[in-house]
C-alpha cells in the first residue's frame, strides 16, 4: 500500500507500543535469546527478515509480518546493548530532522553524500565528461544538470 496522502503513524495508532516492546523484550529473555545469542547472529536474522520484506514488496503483498519481524530482531539487539527503542528512534530523529538532500531514483540522498559523489544518480556517468550537459539526473520529465559542468 503506497501513496498514502496523509500521515499514518500517529500517536493514536501507536498507543500501547511501549507495552508491546516490553513484552517482546521479555519474550527474548524468556527464550535465552539475549544471553544465548549475539549481535552477529541477530544481524543475520535481521537480513533474512529484510529479504522477506523485499520479496513481499516486490510481489505487492502484505508486509506487516516482515516489518514486525524486523522490529522484533531490532528489539533483541537494542536489549542486549542496553538501549531502548525510544532512545534509538530519538537519536536517529535528532540526526535527520534538519537534514537536507534530494530525491534520487526514489531514494532520499543526504546533502553531504551528494557533495562526496558528484555522479550520484547521473545517467550520463561514466561518460558525463563527453555529455554536452555533463552530469544529469532525470527528475520526472525534466533533466537537471549538476556536478562539474554546471
């Protein structure tokens, strides 16, 4: 389900998430998944779940279980490291809230990454020195030039 025109993740829709996170953390402890596992093993599990999410996105299937499974694994890693999910999200939000950048092929690329790689998203690369416009990126129906030949 893509293209929602209004925000979906409101406080109302996330009431009691703290209790769910606590229940999941307890579930991990009860099954010895904190002391009996490690971050490497859980990261492999996270990537397995990410693969399932990718497959279901590609097939336009329901992704609730995949997103939930990934969150369960992230709670495991956070619990082992003594971090709360709230703390992790707040930290990420503090880093991104004022971030500037641009959309490249449907992905937000932060400004400093655009500065490091002048060819990011350039459809003329690696021949942009020969292209009369230099580096170009197609934005919808328009072509925007950037990089070394602006």
